[in-house]
C-alpha cells in the first residue's frame, strides 16, 4: 500500500512535503553517499504513525529522522532511524502512557527506468507479486519516505503496551487499579472454598465421634 500523502495536487511528489527527500545532490553515481538529519511533524490521518486506539505518535509531534542515502545501480538505498515519543494506554490498567520509540528502516527506492531490471513479471506467483506492489520509486529525483516511516514506527511499537512490566492491572471484580491498592481483595466466599469448609467440618465431626467411642453413649445420656 503506497500512500499518496507526499503527492501534490498534480500527482507528482511535492518537494515541500517534509517527508519527501531530494536525491539530486546525491547524484546517480553508484557508491555515492549522503547523510542527512531532519525533524518533521508526525503526519496525521490517513498516515498515522501508530496502531489506532492502542499507541501512536500524535499528529504534529516531532519525529527526528537520521538518514543515509546510498546511490546504487537501480536506485537509492535509504537506511535510517526515526525517533519519536508515542502515546497510548496500558492494556492492563488503562492508564495513559508515553513511550520513546526508535524505529530503524531500510528501503530501496528504484529509478522508474530500472523498473524491470532483474525482476520477474507481475504474472509470477504470490511472493513476487507482493514485492512489486510494495516497490517504491524515485520520481523526478524525489522520494516519499512516509510509507516507510509509517511501517517502521508501527513495527517498533508494542502491540500490547503496558505502563510497566509489573503492572498488575485492574481488579477483575471491582475494576480498582491494583498497583495503587496493594493487598486489595474481596471477602466474598468462593463457592469451592465453601465446599471445602463444609467437608472439613464433616471430617472433624467424624473424628470426634470415633474418638468419643465408648463415652458417646454417656454424652448422649447427659444431654437428655
Ligand atoms: Zn498499567
Ligand atoms: Zn476489587
């Protein structure tokens, strides 16, 4: 799925979009390298950096990008790291949480004229078909990092974020936060425990009867 977020109205990549990068300075000589850093605002819908309703980098929050562009025969190999602060909620206790995320990525942006070099046709089986769909291209010397950034950040985020590893979550009976209420419990009698209690009473009575033995008759007479 290739996002169109970096596109201008005419369908071309917009060089003013902070997630669109220019490769003209790098040039097309294989082996050429360029390093660059850029701070961008996290994009909003439909390109949210995160897992909706779970955890994500809020729209407009700063994302620090460190990129390494390497010119290769068929395009530009982009290697980098994105650092940002994600916000979400603990899956156990539902308290809001914030987590630093560092997402690494590496992606090849191909020159359109190198399209079919060493590639099998789209008629090939599933493996390659998926590859082709996900291929990213350089357009007019520009590439759009947004889909790469989004995938990398989503992968780097926890699917089940917790405020801390030891979070005890909520009481299953009343919903109180257990970490804030150490020793919290309910006295309601467990039906299985009640059954054991009854059994224990029976055993005690039985033992009494046995131990009572010969005197049992005496006791009975005294009671009357
Ligand atoms: Zn928690
Ligand atoms: Zn409770």
